[in-house]
C-alpha cells in the first residue's frame, strides 16, 4: 500500500509503461527474427525496412537506448549481407 496519492499514481503509470515497453520489445524481437529467418535476400531486405522502423521508433521514445538501436540495425544488415 502506498503512503500518498502521488506514490499511488506512480505505481499506476509505471505499470502502464511496463506493459507498453514489453509490447514494444516483443514486437522488435519478432521483427528481428523475421529478418534473420528470411529465405531470400530480397525477402530479408523487405522485412528489414519494417524492423528498422520499429527499432528507430523505440529509440526515439527511449524504450531502448539509441546505441542499442544502432547495434541491432547493424547486426541485421550484417546478417543480410552474409546471406549472399
């Protein structure tokens, strides 16, 4: 039990943010798996655009660190280049 109204509100908002962040992280992970699991290089490039968009949006909202976003994008591009 919280000691003040302000603390109670923090508990509520933290839970809302936690759920939203979990959803975003899950969506990013799924998009990355789609890129890595693509059969052809063309399919992977198409999926890469969606994945990069999701990662950039998450970094912009600070759901993930901007450096982490750059690292994820770099690794996806590297994986696609290796598909040759």
